[in-house]
């Protein structure tokens, strides 16, 4: 087991900054990390293969070159990014007990994890808007969500996430840290790093909350409002069959929203208010937040979307025929 003494410190007057942090696997179960790594490997493999499959199928199938599937592609790319951000450090701990991560490397990982989380939230909002237009204004759908509009939405989402979080690494670098260098997770998370500082962190807390509520918070509220409007539209439809058909197109998206926002909100609440929660709960919620959505999203969309499913079967059939 590594200890804090392995981490050197840079001294500059009254300013202290660690050269590295020590990440944490699953507390209390360190002896079983090799066995625990098996389900993690399975989840990572499903996430990588599933999201690559979604991207490949959409790219190769002309009939899927529509706004709904462009947004799904954005979701798949974001999920791949989240997986690739956490995979090296998580499996490094489970396989090799490699807990050390450099200070700057930690801030870089943290920045990209938070950016990708904010982007995923915004993509889910864009998908809710897509469903609202498709159900409430089906005749105007092609003219509202053109290819150019989708590209502009995508670029705005990236810019919003990048700019809103840009001050976070600099706010952390200005802090003085003291003694303790052990993080709570196998990845770097803003509240986790911030709480290791022995300086005043009010600015970090304030800015973090503003960034969270102005992006993810607003996204969630707008998604809820979108579904309220969708339900109002669906209720006004003539037959029960039309209602069910309209709602069925939203099931995959609702599942994606729930598996993303519930653990994200839970993790944020635990870090800010759950000081008395057992460390194991904190760890499990964090893994649920960062690993489960990327693994489940391609499965949900493959099962619920007949277009994706049929395109996948056609692709696999062509591949099998080509090999034979």
C-alpha cells in the first residue's frame, strides 16, 4: 500500500502544492481488486464496442442520416470519451495497484471528465428537443432540424461545456494543499481535489455550483419541460395507438436521461452534503455515474430502436456473407 510519504511537495513561501495525488480503488476490498476488475472490464468492453457499433451503423446506413441519429452519434462519441478518460486509471489500480497520478495529469483528467459530463447533459437536452419537434410539429420537423442546425447545436454544446469549465483547473492550481493527498475515487473529480486544500475554497464551491446549475441543472429542467409539452401533445392525439406510438419513440431517451442524471445528482449531493456516508457508497455511485451510462446507452438504443436494430442486423449479415 502506498502512503502520503511517497508524494513530494513543491514549496514556494507559504504555497504548498503536491506533485501527485493517490487515487483510491474500492475501499475495504483492495485484496479483491483483481476479481473486481472482471466486471469492470466487461462494462468497459461493452461501452467501447457498443458505442463504436452505433457510430459505424449510423455512418454506413443512409436512412439513419437524420437529426435523431446525429444526436445519438454525439451521445456515443461522448460516452466513448468518458470511458477512455477513466479506463486507464481505474484498471491501473485494479491490475497493478498504480495509485499515483501527477498533479497536472489529475487536473487534465478532471477537466475532460467534467466537460464530457456537461456535453452529455446538453446532448440529452438536444435529443429531448428533437423528440418534442418530431411529435409536436412533425410536418415542420425537416425544416427546423436541418443538417446545418444540428451541426450548430453540436458546436454550441462543445463550446458551452469547454468555456463554462475552463476556470476550474486554474481555481484548483491557486490553492494551497496540506498533508493529505488521497482521493476518494480511481479518477479525479473536482469536489474531491478541492476538499484536499487547506486554503479558503469558497470561490471554488461558488463557481462549481454556478457552473453545475447553469448547465446541467438548466438542461434537466428543460428536459422535464420538453416532456411536459410532449405529454400534452400526445394526450391530444386521436387514438390510443397513436399515443403509444408517439411515446414509444421517447422510451430510449427517457432511460438514457434517468441513468445519467440520477447517479450524477447523487454523486454531487454526496460530495457536498454526505460527509457521513460510508466511503463504499460514494465509490459505487461514482462508478455508476461514469461507467454504467456508456455501457447501457448502446444496449438501450439497440433494443428499443427498430431502425438501429435492423441496420445492425443488415450490417452483420453482409459481413457474414462477405466472409463466407
